[in-house]
């Protein structure tokens, strides 16, 4: 087997391992009634920080999983720039989070499920592909997409069912 194939398989296994950790963070969000999105920041193959969606509980529109993980990573590494870091997130990032990732100078962003309504890694637009921007981040999508999509769909189905059970006032 060629070395490139072995390397690709190892990379995919590592991506899946870190995405599973992001899915565990998404479950924490779901348990708190938040949209189940989780994120993990990795540097040199080690988890540096984690985060999950908390905008409702924190009353903070910027408390997305990615931002929470970036904040924690910046604190831990003592730098607002995170060169050499990778961010794994269960849902394609929005414009706000993608801007924060670019400012952090992430080397790589790996996401699971696409977001056809607000995703800016190719779904609505591809912010990372704009050549005029001063930092370019590698983006990989679709890692454990089915698991992440199932979690999100289940969450919203539960919310719709709960809303139907509440009598109108």
C-alpha cells in the first residue's frame, strides 16, 4: 500500500477521533436545551480546548461552540493567535465563527454536517476561499456528517413535538 494511502487513512482516523470529541460536546449543549453543536481545538495532535453552544444559557449571541473553544484555547495558550491549531466542529461554521477562526489564524477547520442556511464553508458562500483575505485556512467538511446531522435533526424534531404539545393560550 502506498505511503500516501496509509497517511490519508491515518488522517481520516484522527479526524474522526477528534470529531467524536466534538460530538460529545454537542451532546452537552443538547442536554442544556441548546442547539447541539460542539467544537474541539487541537494542536500537535492534542486537545487544547473544547466548547459547545451556549448562546441561550449565557444570553450571548456570540457563545457559539467554535467561539467558546477559541476563547478557551487562547486562554490556555496565552495568545489570541492560534497558529498550527485545528478546530473540529459538528456543524459548518457561520460567518461570525469563520471570521473569528481567520483572526485566530487557524491552520485547519474540520466540520461534520453542512449548514444550508448559514454555513460559509461552501453551503451559502465560501468565506475561506476569498483570495483577498490575508489568512487562508484549510477546510475539510463531511467528517462524521451523518452522526452530526442525526443529532441536529433529532433535537429539532423533539422541539417541534414539544411545541405541538403546548396548548395555545
